C-alpha cells in the first residue's frame, strides 16, 4: 500500500476572470489527483509531478502558456525544495528559455547538488538563462524557444503591447477591456504545489513565466531561495504574487520561521501566523510606495499526529485558484477563492483573506 499522501496546488494569486474560470479549475483538478497518487513515494516527487502537469496545460502562467517578456519571448523561473537535515534541499532555474518543464530542471539542479563533486566544488542552487539551458540539455526535455508560446499568451501580449505603446502617448485607459483584470500585474496565474507524504517528508515548489511584459533576464520569486517556496519537516508553503516584493521579504522562509517560532512558544496557529506575516508584508510594501501589495500563499502544516491535514490559503489579490486531493480522498477538488473586499489603490489597511480546508 502506498504511504498516505496529501497535495495542494495553486494557479496563482491575481484576478481570475469568469470567462477563464472553467479552464483554470479543470487544470487544477487534472493535476491534484495525479500528484497525490502517481507522484512517487516522496513529497518531492509529488510536487514535481503536479507542477509538470500544470506547466503543460497552457491556461496558466508557467511552462507552455507563460506570460511573454516585453520582447515577446518566454523566460521561465521555477524552484523546488524539501526538508532534509538542518536546512531544506533546494534547486531552481531562472530566466530560462526552451525548457519544456522548468520544474523538472529545478529538480535536476537539486539532485545535482546531492552528488559529491570530484574536486570539491560547491554545486549551484540556482542556474539562469543560457547556463540553465545548457545544463538542461541531456537531462530534461528542451524545445525551440517559441514552442512555449501559447496562442492565448500571444494574444494577451499583443493586447498589452498596444497599451504600452498607447501609454507612451498618454492615451491608455489601463485595463478597460480586460475581463477580471485591473492592470497588467493581475495577468499572472503562477503555479505551485505543496505536499506531505506520511513518512516521506514535505516539499514545495513554484513555477512561473513571470510578469507580463517583464524585462528579459528578470528573475522573480519563483527562482529565489526562501522567496517562492519553503519546506521543513513540519510545513510546506508556495507563494505567488509580485515577485520583487516577495523576494525582498524572503516571504516563504519567513512564514516557515514564524511557524517554528510560534510552535516553540506553544502557540502554533497557522491562521495567526499567516495574518501576522502578511500584515508585516503589506505594511513593508506600503512603506516602499506600493499601493496594492499582491501576494498569495498555500500552506500545509503537519501536526505530527493523526489530526486531519489542512490546507491554508491566504491572499491579498482579488482571487486565488487552488486544487487539492489525497490518497485517502482521491476525488480532486478545485476552487477559486474570491476576496470579499479586493484591494485597490487607496486602501490603507491590509486586505488579507485567509481560509482553510481539510484534505
């Protein structure tokens, strides 16, 4: 019998229009049961498998379907991590083109770091751009650069490129004809996963095409250690949102450390921890001049006993898409949580929505 496994996936924190809701939910439902039942005996393999399926879907901002840079190209970020020893194992790739599944490349980089080097060289945690692409050759599937451009992503890029040109002439009415989106930063849908395998550890991962119209070479939180994902022997989280702010906060690691600190003090409450960390994140962003901080988190916490495993979801954006399943309850479920009071310019208090579900 396989070890009990639990997995939750997300389709990003942003603004999910009603017209695309069915496609996003279908993608998440297709992924969650595969990750729970077919991902292998480790949580790390469950996460890799689940994110791979999402990267192949084309309706989300990762792998095939990624947002395009201002130059009309695809550059992906991805990372994966699991708890082992005093610190988590980690591997990531940034601003890489022509790799079908960036999460597989991140896993290959993590695995590479576990093999002793004959000269004692320190192995990389992160590889980027052409170096990442060269490393990928021979260990994961590579494709022509334009093979990752989905029709919907191309159409979206063309629409916003026209707006960019119009804005240079002072003529853009930002977001006026974009269903469900108030600005270019809401067009995201970064993907991620967190998993628990009883006696097989905890793991987390994240994969992203980055912000639409980003500068070529930009690396977001999905490739940065401690920013986009984090895992210990008791928790795993995956983060989505505006990468530069998340990187500055090293947000995923901060959530893990806050949970550990609360547990050491005998008062571990994931709701309170998420609320406290995200309020601090919100206030820090506002101090830096950001009027609408965008972030979303999915979190699994292992109580260490027979308690029901719960997924926590917290976000400041208009919506966040999640899916979940387990070997004990294999029928996949997907939901798009919508903020009852989504943030916007002018809010002076944190607009944080937090909920949880039993897996």
